[in-house]
C-alpha cells in the first residue's frame, strides 16, 4: 500500500462526507436565515421559533434526499470493498 493510495481513499472519504452533508447544511442555513429575518422584522425573540423550523427542515431534507445519500454511501462502500485486494499487497 502506497501513500498515494491511502491519500486517495482519504480524499474520497472526505468528498463523500462533504457531498452528503452539504445539502442538509445549506437547507438549515437558508431556513435559519429566513427565520432570523422574520424575527428581526417582527422583533419576536422566541428561542423555539429558531429551532423547530430548522429541525423540521433537516428531517424533511433527510427524508427527501435519503435514498440519494444511501446510494452515495453504498457506492463508496462498494468501491472500498472492491479495493481490498490492493490493501493486502
């Protein structure tokens, strides 16, 4: 196993992590921004008003993008298991 091979596996793992987390983080960021704009204009500073919509947005995003995320993880895992003979050498 060479250092390039190990670095390639790490790079792929990092890319998969970023690819899976980006949609959820972007949706949460947008919802949080919208809620804070609403709070600033109405001057309502209720703490639950920020958390509940974010939680619902994350749940909805995970339900909507769950099959896609599962395919990404399954593909990465399959590639990792297919490269096991290269680990042994």
